C-alpha cells in the first residue's frame, strides 16, 4: 500500500538488517529501496514475506440434502470436512470468487457434528470450525417394547435424544419420555394400561422428524419385576443387585452388547462379573428374564475412574499462536509450558477437535505439554 514499515542503514560491508515491527507474515510482497546521502532513490526491489498465518475460518456454510456442502473462504485454499471420528468425508478448493461447493460421502443428514477447515497453499490451517449437519432423517421405529407390572410403565429402545409418545387406541396421550444416551426409554403411563389394550408409540427427534408408529398390544402375561438395588464396584468389574429368584440377569452396554449375566440366587441377590470392565461412566441396562418373559430394563451408571487418552494429532501453527488436536469430547485440554505455566485451555467439542490460542506465542522451539481432563 506504500506505507513505510521500517528503515535502516547499509553497513560498510554492504549488508543490512532491518527489523519489522509488527512482523510481516501473511505472504504479502514488500518493496525495498535504497536512498543515498544525496537523496537519490534506487528502483524498488521486491521480496515476499513468509506466509505463517492460517486462513480465516470458512463462512456462510450450508448443507443441502446431507450431500452438497457450500460456503466461502480464502480463494485457492483447500476445504477439508471430517466426521466426528476424524475421517475426511469431503474435500475441495475455494474458487477465485471465494466460494466453494463440495460433495460429502457418506451423506450427513442426521445432525452429525462436522469438523471444517481451510488449508492454504503454504500449509497453514484455519482454526477448526464445528458445523452441525441439519437433521432431516426420521428415527427408526422404536423396538423391544415392553409393559411393566401393573401397566404403569412402558419401555423399549429408540434413538438417543428423541421423545417417545405413547397413545391409546383413541389417540389420547398416556405419557412421554426422552430416550437416554444408551438408547433406552421408560414412559410412565397415566392411566395404567390393561392386558389386551392397543397402544401406539412414536418417537420424534429434536429436529421434529417423527418415526413410523409402532402398534403394540399389552400382553396378558405381565413382565417380571425389574432388577433393583443396583451397584457397580469401584473398579467397574462387578455389578450387584436383586432380581426375581431364579431369573437370569443380563447387563448390556450402550451399544446393546452383553457385558455380563448371572442367575439370581434364592434370596434374589446376584453378582455379575463385567467384561470388559465398565469404569468410564457408562450407562448400563440390567434386565431379568424367566420363562421367556423379560423385565423392563433398570439402569445404573458405572464409575468414571478412567483418564482420557492423551491428546493426539497435535500441531502448532507456523506463527506459534495456536495449538490444534483431537481429544475426548467434553474433556478440557490444557497446554503447559516446560515450567508448568498454562498457556491456554479449551473444552473439546462433539467432533473431538480442539483449537487453543497460546499466550504468549511459542516460536522458539519450546517443548509443550498437552493434557486432557474429563
């Protein structure tokens, strides 16, 4: 722009060093002239500054039908879109007009959290940006429907976060509940339902998408009493509780995988070895089964005594101002200097990605420590 940034004098050996303040590190071109004692000025020479600055985060992001991802960013930069597992699901280049349009594969149409970044020609990366895909996908129908003893509670499996509504044959709402993080729900019914009564169950996700209705007839045979007095030991290896005598008690994790089972003793007590151990705050489902009849699931939360894995994919920006990486979602990542001084911290988002601004910047080969705390 013609603004004077700095001046200096050529030494007797014909060399000069000029300090630039503020530093010029955006890849721009500088003009350098010499002026002698008589005031004569040389033609300008040109020198390119190093590009140490990452692009700004992309803007105007939009996703159509879960496939076509558009936005704006630094012309010529590469757009990278990753899913929550860190897998690249789309890439492209920002056009000369600053716009981009890329195709995501597989489609992201169920509220997924996406990690979006721009990478310029010098390899500098923008701070990660979380973009939540629109949820246009209806949940599946609820499954494993079961009415508890007395007809006062109904349970089953659904999409975590969705709301299950239970209605009678006339369409009257009898109760509703939100599906828990491990995919199970329990709905209190008012009034209680009777054997042979026809019910309809629909789950609706937070975006308003509704599942197909499930028609359910209350069976003549009542469900077993659910396990009770549940407790997981301190290291997450054993579950104890009570259940109907002689029933088989099964414990399942959030994915529905069986992690332990046992037969309840004559006094109803049971002790189940959990494999693998459940020691990271997992929500467990516990059911009792006898003569082909199951109970509604009872839930218990395992202790969280498991430290997060160390942060991974760590990178420091070229100008030493930002650290990025991946860690356990919801954990707090702290960046420490060699003497233990905290240089910055951030809470990890749903994508597992974090971006932390360092204060002060680290530009002298310093060794930094990154920790994650759940």
